[in-house]
C-alpha cells in the first residue's frame, strides 16, 4: 500500500494552525486530523466522500477535490486538495467550513 505525502499550502497550514489553537474547535481539529490521515493512506476512502470541486482549479490547472472532515453538521469542515507536484504527493490547498 502506498502512502501519500501531504504538502500544505501556506493557506492550508494557517487554516490548520488556527483550528489547533482554538480551544472551542478541538473536536473539529481532531476530525480534520483524522481526515488528513485517511487522505495520506487512501484518498479514495469511502468516509472522505471525495468528489471533484469544479468551482476552482489549482495554480497549474489541477483538478481540485473536496473531502469531508465532518458531515451533517452546520458549517462542517472540508479539505480542498489536488494530486501532485510529484508522484505520491497530495497538496492540501485549504481547510475550511462549508459555506
């Protein structure tokens, strides 16, 4: 089984740091960390409910995907990502509540 290496954009790293430091969002931080673990191991894991997010593209035209960190929760957190800058790499572009 291949593990993917996660690469975080500045935005995604800041999103994760903000979640971690906010004591009232610890439950959401744990859910995001669990989701990142699934992405590392298997980006097609059923609980991620990964699907294409067509409203935006990556800087180099990459297809952006959305994974669920939470579901059936107001402002549930989502992780936006794409494959690559190389083989075995997933680039996390944002970690944000669903609008």
